[in-house]
C-alpha cells in the first residue's frame, strides 16, 4: 500500500452568542471567525469553512482548523514511542 499514515489534531474555534442575537453582533462574530480562519490558513495550513449554527438559546459561529505541529513536542513523542517499543521487545 502506498499510503502514509498521519495523525492530525483538529481544533474547533467557536464564538457563542446568546439568543436573541442582533444581526450586527452576528456579523461581527462572522467577521472575527473569517479573519482568524484566514490568518490560521496562511500560517499553518488547512482550515474548514465558517459555520453558523442556531439553537433556542444560542447562536454559534465556528470553524475547524488543523492544530499546528509543535516541533519540540513531536521530537519528545517520537523518542517516547521508540523507548516504549524498545522496552517491550526485551
């Protein structure tokens, strides 16, 4: 199989507004989400669309984005994994 396995962590960014919401407040939340999403996409990579979800008591503006990989954390996880593998072979 010519596939590389990857682990990707996704963060969900949300702005919650209490209902009833005035349309200008909703516009501000959507603008903030779009700005943050585009900044994140420019710096780190993949992001999703901005969604607006309404319920009886709140309106949520959100998007999902791939968590940036921390190089220092990646190295420590890799060394922990190799230490565990070596320890189980004994």
